[in-house]
């Protein structure tokens, strides 16, 4: 089964991909499907012996370009449709034991180019409305493959959270005539919540952080997507991201688990949610950690109320993370 | 309708990725002016794989 069902009570689509129940689950390192295929070793997903960054179609996709017909017929109330889209796997390194924080700034710079290239390719599909690169890292967030990797999903509509962002941006622009993210960058620059100041990007704990040590990385310029970044901006994004991630590991003293997502301008769709001029490129990084040995879970208020409760003030988290990021040695 | 999946030799077109291409043996390689090398291949089951590297 690979289909989408519309939830009329929340005005959103839910994807069912039951084939993913059979996906590879926490294999031992010797059987890692994301390692390179080495002489005498097992055949993996990646046939080369060495690589820097590899991107390929997910073997167990939630969305595909050839989805089967739905298992059930939709109704006027609950429409059902094939789950069209793209799901790609982005492997950052052939080193099974590395992390994005440890691969170094040059490799992250190459990854930025890979993100840009794949974003442009997926956005060229006229049936795609939104492209979302992301990384789920660490067992604390439910990762099933430990080899350092991220993913890119391309959806046939703008998903609920980016759509909500678009509506908020439209409301702010109607009221002020300006981009809400540009106003955030102007307000936060030089302030107590800043973690890393780049020339093209600003990293900081947002005043509304949903996770105790959330860091957002905002483009200083009103740029909608990664492909629009020039070489200097891509260099800066790599430097800022590398320092933020190394700073996390230094601060927590562990290999930090996190969810990282890249929000961009929509590339299709209709209505105000699809207005590409509202989109402002930014990354959101959400570690589940709230202290040594303590995790933040999405509980009743967050799950049923959609209302986040945060245990650490952003004005406290910001200086802590800034100090860690300033002192850490970032691999080149 | 042509989608990115329809054409295995498709170039995926970032602003700085329009260099010469090698279409031999089912492999498409794009060398770029900024040292980025993009090589597109097909896995045994037909899925696409793209390698990104820095030319040295």
C-alpha cells in the first residue's frame, strides 16, 4: 500500500506506506546497506568502493513516481489518491562511523552542492510542489540506519508546517509589507540568542524555540531555495552548519541526536501557500536533548494541542551554545 | 509528461553544473567549472544513483 488519504478534520493529507514495515532495521555495521561495496564484502546499496556524497532513490519509499492504485476507494469526505512523489537517500560519506559533524566543512560544502543539484532536479517535476531535504540523526530520534545519511522528500503539495509558515509570512507581509524571516534576521543579529554569525547566514536559538536547544540557520538575504545561493553563500552555509553541529557535540559531550530540516520556497501548488515569493531559506535543527541524560518527548500538549512547552529559555540556551560553538575545533 | 525519472541521461542542472558530459556505458558525468563532478548511474534494479565529488 502506498497512498494518501485526506483528513478533512485537520485539512491535511496522511501518507500510508506499508512497504516500509519491511525496511532494513538497525543492521550490524558489517551488514550496513549504506556502506560502499568493498572487494570481498557484501553487496550494498552503493556499488562503488569509495565515494564522497551519493544520492539514490529510496528502496523503501513513502512516495514514488509510480505509485499503485489505492487499496480503498476514496469518498467525497475522505479522498484517497496514489502517493506520488520522490524519496531520495543522501549519504554524506563512505565512513560508517562518521557523522555530519565530523566529516568537515569541505564535505558539508559538497553536500550543499548536492542538495542544490537534487533540489533543482526534483523541483523540475511539474507534479511536485515542495522539496524537503532533512536528516534524522541518532537513536534518540528513531534512526534505523546508523551510517551518516539524510533524505530528500518531494511532495505533490506543500506539507502542513511549511504551509503554515507560508500563511504566517503572507499575514506578516500584508501587515508590514516585509518578509517575516528578513525581520527575524534583523532583530536577532547581534542579540543574546545568536550562536554563529556568518556573512550570508545567521544561526541562533529562535525566540520561540520549540525544543530546548533548537537552532535555526536563516539566510540573511531573502533567498528562497538552495540552488539560488551563489558560491560564497554556499561556502558560508557550510561553515556555519559545520560549526553549529560541532558545537552541539561539544556542548552535550555526546554525538548529538537531532532532526534537521531545510525549509525553502514552494516550487508548485496553488494559492497563497504556494507563493514562492514568501519563502525564505532556513534550516531548523531540533535535538531532543534537554540536559544530560534527559530527553524531551512530544507529549500530550505537543501532540494533541499542537502547543510546545519548552524547558530552557532561549536566552539561556543561546549563550551556552554560542560558547560551545566558539571554542570547538571544526574539522576542515 | 516527462519527469526527472524518465530520462537517465538527464542533467539535473544547478547553476554551476553545465560542464561537459560523458555518456559512455550508461554513466553521465558532469564536470563543472568549480570542481564539482556529478556522475549519474543506474543501480541494478533501475533506481538512479548520483555521485558528487570534488575533482582533484
